[in-house]
């Protein structure tokens, strides 16, 4: 059913007059969102998230799972915007190993910094709540020293922007004029914190994402901050105990459909189509994350058993093994630093793990050697 989704108003940028879109407030109205579009799918998505919560006990530390899940999400949300990097690149940089594409990897690392900042605030009783103040600081961290660093990091845009096209006049979409942003963002915050809403949390999160992307409050980085907001709200509203969902994997696989669904909301008020797409994505991503947790738990259990059955491993070897899920690529030097042991002790621990076929040397050289927990990396990279 077609509904009124907003209005077009005249705006001028670079001397060219365009029609900018100003969205209506949430929730959708005239008519309201059709429950038939979300009731069953929402139940399935919530159940999938509950199962994901349930399997986290298969590993000794949820931090292990978070390490890989956060980096996969950071990588894939950045790839949606064109960043070229791999998980191995990111693991290498964290181990002080030189990579050939440091600029791309830094963009991914910046997303991790931004997300950590948001989580720290939301978990701190004295921290900032979900708000534009919080997202502005996340945005500053996201663009710090990378592409987009000249696009007013941490600041709401003060000029008209557009999406697609070579100029505003042939753009595929023109967001609201800058002077409309304070009021639009204030009303979006009100919807986020409206405790009387009758809509299920996941449905509300999906609506918030579209509204944020439609408002497009920054000159750059809107997509990544908008997807970060999804992850933050899913955890903040108690749908997941830890941020283990990699929704950006689903959105990247269906990238054209993702953009088409966002556009269909703006052009025809098709909130139902977007909501179905979003809930299907959450359910699919949760199932993938559940399977990943089981795979990772199986690998770690197998290798721990192999290590314990060896019978003669030194304490440093056990210590290094326990660090592998959060240090899957490393050098002897980085192992020394992590374990707080001497070079010979770290080298001996690595040699033991190589002998047990748990880690492998990846360069084939005698100097500047690099090592990897490849079975673990392979499962995260699927």
C-alpha cells in the first residue's frame, strides 16, 4: 500500500536548485505499518537471536567470539563502502606486521574504535546514551586520519549533500537541507527513546536505520554509522548479550536490494518491504553467527585437546594457545609482548604449537617469520 513518506522541498547547492527529501516522523502513518509484514518474521528473527545467545556458552570466553565477530562486521561494513581489505590484513596490522594496503586497513580499524567507544558509553552508567552526541563522536573516530578526514568528522553537515550522480542536479537522492537536520535528528532520538512504542524492538531498529540513512546527517560515513547504530541498539535493547551478529555480511551479499529497499521507502513509503528485508537479514545473519560459534568452538576444543594430550607443553605454550582466538596472526616479538616472556621462551612455545599442527609459519623464511592460527582464520573468513 502506497503511503506518504515525506515531502520534497526546494534546496540550492553549488548554485543549482534541487528538490530535497524531508522524511515524515517515525513510526510510519497514514496507514500505519501493517503487522502482517512483520509479526511472523519478527518472531523468527528474535528466535534466531535467542539461539545465538544460547550457543555462546560453548566457548570459554565470549571475548573470543566478540574478537572475530566485531572484526568481520567492521570489515564487511567497510567493504560495502568500497574499502579493500581482508581479515588477515587486519590481524596482521594488530600484530605489527606490515601490510600492502595500510590505508584501507586503517578505515576498518577506525570502525572498531568507533564501535568500542559507543559500547563503552552504553555499558557505563555515567556514559552517553544512544544520541547524536554519541554518534558524532563515533563519526569523529571513524574518519580520523582516513578518507573522509576532510568531511567535517564529528560534525553534523552544514551544507547540502546528495547520493549518486556527479552533482546534485543528477543525483539519485538528495537528503534534507542542512537547516532541517537539528529538528529531524531530535525527533529521531525521541522515537529511539519512546518507551511507549508498541512496535517490536527489531522492527523499530529497522525503521531507525532507514530514517538515519534518509536524513544523512554527515558529509561522509553515514552508511557505516547507520549500521553501527543497528548493532548498538540490538545489544542495548537486550536482543543479544554481546555483539556477535554480522548483519553487514547479509547487506553486502544483497547490496543492490539493500539500496533498492531504502529507496522504495523514500519514493513510495514501502516500509513493509524494507521491514521484511531487514528481519529476514537479521534471522539469516543470526543463523550464520550461530554456525560460526559452533565451528569455532569445535576447532578450539579439538586443538586444546591435542595440546593437553601432548603431555609435555610448557606453561607459555598453554598461555599462547589461549591467546590465539584473539591473536590469530603473530610474530615471535608480538608473542613475547603478549605473554611477557623472553624471546627463547616464546619461540619454544610457537615451535610446540607448530609441531602439533595448531599454528603454521606463513612466510617460509628463517627471518621475520610470521605465524597464524589458520583453521580459526578460515572459519571466520567464510
